[in-house]
């Protein structure tokens, strides 16, 4: 009887370890999507912008020695800049329609590949925990190498969570966060329970162990909602009304934390397809947000002037 008990316990522990590790790996080392896959849903015009408009390759070294890749699209003599951050398993190419829209609005563009994504080096995605430090370094690099009179951050999904966590730690003029989650543990509870019908409270400790031991962070350390309470930078939240992957209410609740924030719900949009579903409504919301905060005018606050 005792031997059977020991075998059963060993099987349980082995199974729990295996399931937890599998979930951890799916969360942090997903297969990278190719540019062709990411560009496929977009219009020919947006794909042409990504491929045909002149751009520059740039890179920085992260503090833990990963090479991080970015792509710059200049816009004449403009000194207004936006840094774009994609979501999990994507890359800068996912942002093609966003890049085209903000280029029309007069901005220079820096689209980056997060660590362990696209052409950047790295092993694990950390949902903004390590990436927010990389973003600070990208912002510092941009201010040191370009003339920057106005600077914004734009992120989608995990990228949105990343820019929200970055904002209290640096100086930017605005943030646009598309379908961000509010808290990593809350998101995992929701997705495991509602989407996969897995007993989340049971499996999360195992996942958290691997996050801590392999990737160097825990879910408790990834709280975009907390970061929103720590900044007065105006934030535009954009979310699909039919997003059931990162539920819409997460943006609704974060938007309510500060009167400077704005919210637009794109009718019928699911996760990360707000631009595909209704690009006009998206652009109208951005223009209203810029007008409300005086961002449609060129800022006189020069951060850096290249000699």
C-alpha cells in the first residue's frame, strides 16, 4: 500500500511539474510569427508602407547583453516621435497599419522588436517586467540621437502592458495602449478558467515557480494597472468590444483611474484587430485624444537637439 502511495505521489508531482512547465513555455517561448504571417490580414496599402517607405535599421544592447532591433521611418523635418511595441509572438511588422496612420499624422516612427521576438535576441517574454527596462533604454537612445520635441508610446496587447509599465519610469507626452491586460495573475486566472477550463488556482503556483526560476520574474511583478495609478501621463485605451482573450473590461477599469485618460471601444473587434476592423474609428479616436491634450500642435519643449 505504501509503495502504491509513493508511486501515486511521484506520478502526481511529475505530472504537475510537466503541466506547469508546458504552460510556462507556452507563455514565454511561443513560436515567433513571420512578417508574412503578420502582414497577411492588412490592406495592400499598409503592406506597401511597411515594405516600400524608406527606413533605417537600428539596434541597442540591453542591460543583460541582448541585441535589440528596431526600424525607423522618418517623416521629413518632424520632431515628433512615437515608439511602437508589438504583442506576444509578433514583431515590429505587426504594427504596419499603425505605422502608416501615424506617419500620415506627421510623426517619425520607431518600431521595435521586443526581446525574444522578431530580430531581437533573448530567450523569454516577461510581459513587460524586463521589457520596460529595454523601453527606457530605447527612449534614452532616441533622445540622445534625435531631435525630439514630442514623444509618445504605442503598444498592442503585451506591448500595451509593456508601455503602461514603462510610463511611470520615464518622461513621455502620451501613451496609446491597445487591448492591454491589467494584471498578469488576473489575466492568467481568466484565460485558464474561461478559455481553457483549467483549475487556475491549482496550476498557477507551478507556473509562477518556472517564471521565477527560469525567466527571472513573478506574476505579482507584472501589474500594468498599478503603473497607471503611478503616472499622470495621458493614456488612450483602445479595445475591441468582442475581445475575449484580454477582456474589454480591463481597459474600461484602467481608463477610469485618471480623468486624463480616454477610452475607445472598437465595435465588433476581437483581440488585436482593432485597426483591421475599423481603422477610421481608430484614427478619429486618436485625433480627438491629441486635440484634447494639445498634442496635435508641435511641442515647444525640446528634449534634445542633435548638434
